[in-house]
C-alpha cells in the first residue's frame, strides 16, 4: 500500500480486434446448450456469471462470439458440464461433434477478422540487453544501461506478448541513450591498448582499526599489520571493506580485471555459548565479492548498482587466494564482505564481554555520571580501557591478508567488440563507412540489407563529417540511430497475410529469440542465407546447438519466470522478523536458482514432463537445504540432492520459489496457490471473480483459519462455483508457509511466526470428485494428468516462442504434438524440438 | 537539479545531446515508414505507436531545449546535511518542502510523490512491524493501531503541505493552493483484503468547491471520473480517462 498525491496515471489498453460477422449459428449449437448447459447458466442462476438464454434464442452470433469461444474451450478441456451425478453428460461422440461444429463455425466467422498471426513484438528489456551483449560483444551486467527503462507490460507473466506491449517517448529516449552507452563500451577509436597494471592492497589500505571495544562494526588489523579481521556482516551491508584510496578513482579503463583476495575463515569453532553468535556456523563462512561503478555506491543505504561477482566459501584457518575475473567499467572498485555473518557486532560482542571478559568492560561516561550523582566513589581510571575485546575475541571472523586488482586484460587490440563493427582499424577516418554501416545493419536488423535501404544513415555520416564532426563521433551517431530504428527494436516477421510461412531469416530470428532470448549468431544467419535452416534435419541440429550453448540459460530463466510466475518473487517481501533467514541467507536468489537448475536439468536429460511435478530430487545450496531441513549440504554452490520416497519436497510444488511467488510474504492463500496450479500447471485458469464480489478480508483475530474464512466465502453460491474448483488445489499446499518452509501448524504468534497455532488441514475435494489430503497426494494426482500438463506446457512454450496466445485454431496441431510427445516418452527436450519444428512455429 | 544553476560546459553538452537525439529521430523515421509498408494491418498500430513516440519525444526535446536556457530560480532554502541518512519521518517533510518550492517557482506543473517503504529504524515511527505487514492487519487491534500511526502521519504531512500552499500568494491575487490541484490517495481501498475498490481520495485546491465528503453508490462511479475532472480542469482537451464514465458528478468549481 502506498500513498500517492498528484498522481498522473498513464494506462495503455489493448482493444480486441474481433468484430465478427453476424451469421447464423448452426442449429445444433442451441440444441446442445439447451440440453446440457442451460439448467445452470440461465437468467435465474447465472452460474459462474454466465447466462446462455439469449444464445438459444439468437439466430446470429452477434454479441455471442466470446461466449461461444468460452463454451468451446470448456468443452475441449472437459471441464463442463461438471461431472456430478445430477448433471447430464454428453456422450463422447456428442462432445466431439459439437466441438467440431463450433470450431468450424468460429473459424469461418473469424476468417480475416482476428489476426491469426503474431502481432509485431518489440524487444523486451531483457531481450534488448542479451541482444546488445551478443551484437556488440559488450558486458551488460555492470552499469546496466537499461536500468531505467519503463517496466515491460506483461500478459500472464509473458512480456514478449505483442498485444500487451507498449511504446512511449520515454522508452524511445531510453533506447537512444542505452544504445550510445553500449556503443561507447564497444568501440575504442583513437585509443591505445591500455597497459596491464597491478594494484596490491595490504590490510592498512582497507578500512580498519587497531582495537575494538565491541562496536557495531569490527574491522581489526593485527599488530604486525599482516591481516585484517572482519567480524560483522550480513548480505546487505552498509560497512563494506574496500581499498580506500584506490576507490576514489577506481580502475582507469573499461576492461577485464582479475580480483584476488587472500583470506581465510577463523573462529568457526569458538568457545562461547552457541546462542551468543547469531550466525549459522554449520555453513562455511562466506566472503562476498562485489564491484561498484563508483565511490558513491559504497555509501550507506545504497545497494542498487552494486554487482555481486561471487560468493566464496572460505576454508577454516587456511589462508588461500580466492579470485575472480570480471569486466568492470572505468571508475569501478571492488569490495568484500562477510556475507553470512552475524550482522552488527555490537550486540553479540557486548554479551560476550559481559559473560566471558568482564575485564574488557569499561564504564561509560554516563555510568560515571550516575556514580557521581549518587555520591559514590569513582575510580580514577574508570574511563580508561585497559583490556580490549579485540585482543581476546575468538568468535567467527573472516581474515583478509591481501587484496589485489590486475588488468585490464585484452587478449587482442582492438577488442573483439570493436573488431565486430570496425575491424582492426582504430582510426575512424580510415574506414569505409558505407561497408561498416551495411555490415552492421545486416547484423542488427537480422537480415541482409541493401545499400539503398540505409542511405539516410550514410548521408547523415557524410553530412556530419562535412560539418566538422569527428568521424568516430559521426559513426557512433549513425550506429545509435540504427539501434533505435524500429527495424532493430521490433521483430519484423513481415507480410500482410496471417499464417504465412516465415522466411529463413525470420525463422532464424524466432529460433534464437526462443532459445537464447537474443539475436541470431553468424551461423544461423549463414544457414538462413543458404536457405537451409528450415530443413528439418538442420533445424533439429541447430536446436541442439543452441540448447548446448551457454546463451540458452536465458531461455531457462526467462521462460521459468514467466511460466511459473517467478517474476512475482520480490514484489511482496516477507516480514524481517517473521522470516529473518529470507534475508540473512539470501533465500530469494537461492530459491529462484533451485528452479532454474531443476528446469535446466529436466531439459538436459530430456526427462518426462511429469517430472516437473514429481521428481525425487532437487538442487540446493547450503542456505536452501537448511530452509528445507535437509542435512549434508553446505556452502554457496548448488548440488543435486536426492529425496527419500514420499518426501514432502520433490517437484515444483515443493520449490520455495513457487510457494513464495504464490503467497504475499505475510500469509498464505489457498486461492492464490490454487489459481497457480490451475493456470501454470494445468492451463485451465479460472474465470476472474464476478464484479462486486468483495475479496476475502482476513480476520486473524482469534484463531480463525483461512479455511474457515473460505468456507464462509463458499456459502455464497456465486463464489462457490469457482472456489470449489480453485481452493482444494491450494489447501493441499497449506503445509508450506509464505516462503516455502514446511509447517504442521499455523504459527500462534503470527508476527514472529513462532509457536504452535491451529493444526493445518490440507484436505479438499477436487471438482473431479477426488480427495487429496496434502501435497504428496496432490503430486500423485497431477502426475496422472500428464496429458493436461503436457498440453499446458506446449501452449506456454508456443506463447514464449511466438509471442502469440495459441487459440482453438491451433488446437489440432497442439493436440498432435501432445499425443506424439506422450507416445514417444514425453521428454521435455523432445517437446521443445516438436514445438520448434511444428508448422505453428514456422508460421507467422 | 531543480535549483542549482547548470554549468556552461554541462549546458552545452546537454544541448548537443538534445540536438543529436532530434537528428536520430529524423533518421529512424524513414525506417519506420519502410516497415509500415511491409507489415500487416494490426502491426501498423505498433508502428503508429512508434511514430507517435517520435513526435512526442521531438516535442519534449524542443521544449527542454527552451528549459535549458531558462535560468534556474533562486531560492533561500537549503537541505539539511545528509538528508538520505535521516529517518523516514524526518525526510517526508523535505519532499513536501521541495514540492512547494518547485510549484512556487513554476519549475514544474506536475509532481507525483509516492511513499511506500519506511526504511531502516521503522522510519522513526514508534511501530514494531513493517508497513506492508501492517497493511495486512487482519483486523488485529495492535496492527491497526500501528498502521494508524503511519497513516495519520501521512495525512498530517499532506495537511501541512496544503497550509504551505495556502500561505503563498500568486500574481493573480489567489493563493498557490487555489491554482493547484492536490490529491492524496492510496491504490488500495482496503489493503487487508487487497481491494482496490472504494479508494480513499482527498482532493484539495484547484478552485473546486470543497469541504464535503462525497459518497457514491458502490460500484457505480469509477475513480477515473475524478481523474477526468482533474485533467479537464488542468486544461486537457479530453473526455475520457481509463474507465471513466464521465466527469465526477457533484464536483464543481467555485
């Protein structure tokens, strides 16, 4: 909730394009509706807010088009009529027949009306960044030039869905600026290869103190100056440790730098009572390494723009050199931090002083004043610190011996990013600019461009240089313009006619944006120019090549984010008191990574689709394993963990990412989770709630459970229709708290998430009549619905790949793919092949 | 920077960048025309959106070129040291100070101010829970009590802001609030149930007749009607906004 004032709200709407012709509805349709639907969907009961009476009396489809489409969808899915004893069911033949008639009718109605084609898509923010990385050969992680782009609008999680996308003048201006930023990064006109330098920092060059009395931060240098102990720390820290003088200027040039830190962990086995040290010492002590593009990013309360390079698990009492090589823009500087530390040192240290080292306690001026006021004797040296906690402390710390930066490394000069555009020439005046622009345009616009198509850019360059603008500047301007052109920003799949075959270059583009979320590489464009990419043997081998390439990580991440709605994570963070580990253990990124590793594994090993919901393993790091109560995993790296049979985890339903994305950070809602199962797994999203029905208002006074609230809700018939279909799926997941931790009881103290409240009841009756009691039974049930799972995944893959929502005109092909997939082992990798080689993929 | 003069060097590079952006827009326009010829009917809407964006950006760049030459207003106001280090409760009044100055000096005609998170130290409020957590109060008294502390604060600060505007005389003899529409509100009518209906909205100034609580039949009057009334009052020639069904019935000018 937020307070706005003077708000100007800008909203963009997509109006439907359907204007169906009014033609007679085939007579069998009203007959069918009268027989099987009207008892519930009439003017009196309007179940699900649907009334079909006028459909029966109407002669034309005028005004009924959308309703008929819904009817068809429901029949196709077998959801309607509901399978209850009292409700008459059409025979399979009747069902098939009416589906065929309705499909044909709607198809005729819509011929030429609704675009049966992808609406032209603009690159999403993430596609833009991946494209820049691959097209220009630049790093886009540090000082991300798209940081201030307006957020992409999404349709059910997918931001590459053309109809939902918008463009504004603000976005256009950001495109100009971002292109220029990345071009400046790529091109090195007039520059010499910079010399490799090495900067070595000793403990005295880092922020430090010689003694510590138990303050918020603890950075103590040893007497001989050989090491620095860092005793405070948490993931988001305002006291980073960095080379102080160096950071004022940072590295002199853009480039690759090797950052080395000689360090060790000390004091993981400490002599104090364990509860005094608020850190998980079953895990190795971890040192985070970041870099920031400028000193201002090291100020308190800044975190945006810091790049986390790596988290190192430190060996205990064994100094080692930890290093990472990373691209940094000029002015950058690295810093390290104890990332899984004890937070501020003051609290724990004061307790330790009190209990173990009373001699290190000194009176505060305040206490001295109190003594004086009371007329008590004040020792002469009351304010003198005689013993320092830093000389006695044996608690956990990370110990730094040395830090160094070396670089910038360039294995070639000019760098590949420059060569990709201008070859080895670093004097822009010597370039054949026509050729440079022509070559660049063909790559950027993803198809061969003729000279006459880019004359305006060439003329601009000539005009500018004639006016005295330097050649490199004029060239960068022309290139910036190309990267702002709609031919670059939009995926041009051309042509007036829907359903038209894509040409080879369009196919190459669609393929690479599907599996890399980025621009096609040279090999794909070569195959396209030979005209052989569409040959099924070559297409299949290219799919394999793209999937094996590192760039396909983008597919795993972006597709999972959209399909499983992981993009919602982080928008409603949990309470810090209720779920401290969420922050201290950086669970947010860990849980997303679990899902990415899992999806990637199923893809690599071509596992059957049912494994998505029921796999006896997952991928965990130390923090996540602790969150799940799994033993034997420590440290930052993810490893495959095998679960025992019938374990509570296993499959997406046990992933903390999914369970967090479907809660609001504070409490769970079976409705939200139920909708997620229906939408993301089964592909049968419930209809939105009818207007004027108030949402559930949680009343947590006393111990009223969400189940009781929902039961009340379901007493209202209008609600019951849908909620009977939604809630049972979600109830079975109630054993997982808002961040996916297991629980048997609701917490008694909601605020702190502690204590045993009411016992959780996960039981429910699905509309199909089946009962489930918990997530294990739910999993089994979902496995038995593999046709539906496969169908949904196929549709989601199509949506991701084509930016178009598949509709009934695609169902024939989709059903064929589902059947084929199931008869051939139902492998995920195979399914991706089937989707990409299908006629739907290669059609506009 | 609202009130700090721009240096000569920076000014000329800003102007240059402005000019460059305008010429880039000229360049890409012909590509847009080329594309428009090739693509399908529905895609042309996308290209038209692109053209519209070019036009508005050109207009904005031309406007800001004029702004660049306008001297920055001189104000006798200085921010305290390290305002970002201050607690939320101490920072909020500063935003309103800046908003007042910006309106007073005609540095802008539109300001939007959004507050959400409280930041560290509970924002300086005597509360023990996070703002988001409190909004899910579940009717628990202790939650509602803490939530009220925060929301009373916001309402009070808004009131103080209105006082400031009232105290400033404008050349037309009216005060600054008479010439400014100030709207306070929230995107949630009831955050506990996550309902965006029945939004709390408080409008002041702008030469409207005020002083009463306007109630509307549930579900009949979209909030957009108010926004449409405001846009028209602002001088925009438009008769729809979002889901508006007209201007707000009963909202009249003085």
